[in-house]
């Protein structure tokens, strides 16, 4: 139960702000937060009497725990705009049609080198499914992807291990470069981690392979 709730909570955080980043360690930490909450709820429910003050204190404490979790996992800088304006717009990650992505990235079915890896393929994995329908050997990575199969992995692409000399083409639309630039511009950004991952992705390409991404850096 705690794992389900914590995974769902992180998914909601990311839907509000796509630039929030959570490691596997963060997932486990939030799970512990919810395990503690569920234990407290269980204990309160077993009391003969429960005051409104106890319930209020329980959820105030949980709210503070969530605040601490977000600050520990993502730092203070990314939340400054929320303090300045509570009504700040959500920073969502949009889903794009496969046709639009093909045109934008300049990908031609007759020329694409296989196998293909789509980094940040999106919840619906539109481009992945389009390429697969056209007999392209393709794999996808996304932390929020739905309808998993043996070629789509629910994983944070920043934590994924890219094996050298594996891919004919690596694609990333609005995932790699957006997050790289975001961290490059943030005062507390972890841009070195993204630069290291960039080199790892390049080394994962076969000879003559391509890393196609947009927007450009």
C-alpha cells in the first residue's frame, strides 16, 4: 500500500512540474514516509476516542514531511517561484503526435538506423508505437509510461545505463535537452550529471549511429 501511494504521489508531483527529478533512493525514502503515516493512522483508528486536534496534527506533520522530502530530493531553488506566487502555472510535459515528432526531428522511416531508443517516450509512447507499426525495432524509456511491455521500460532515463555500441538511433523529443538546459540555467543545477549522461548516450551508439534530439542545445 505504501509503495503504491508513494509511486502515485511522485507521479502527481511530476505531472505538476516535469523538472522535478527523483532517484530510486528518493522513491524508497517517500515510501518510508507513507509507511510511517499508515502506521500512525492505524494506531489512531484503534483508539477508543480520537480528537480533531490529533487528526489535524497528523496531517500537518505529514505535510511537513512531504515538504522536507521535496527539498531534500530537489533542492530549494526550483521551488522559489512557488513561494513568490502560489498561483504559478504548472510546468507540464505535453504529449505530441508521432507525425509531428517525425517531422520535427527529421526522421525518415527508410533511413532510420535500427535498433531505435526513444528517451522520454511519454505516457502514451506515441512515437514508439508508430515506429513499431512500421516494422522498426524500437525501445522506449519513460518514468511515467503506461502499458508496459518487453520493449518499454518504466525508468528515469537519467538513471538508465546506456550500454556501449548498442543503438543505431537514439531519439529524445523535449526530454534530454529540455532537462539539460534547465539544470544548466539553475543556480543549483546538476548539469555535470547531464553532461556525463550525454557522453554515455553517445558511446551507446553503433558506428554511424545518430542521437537525434530537440530542441537543440
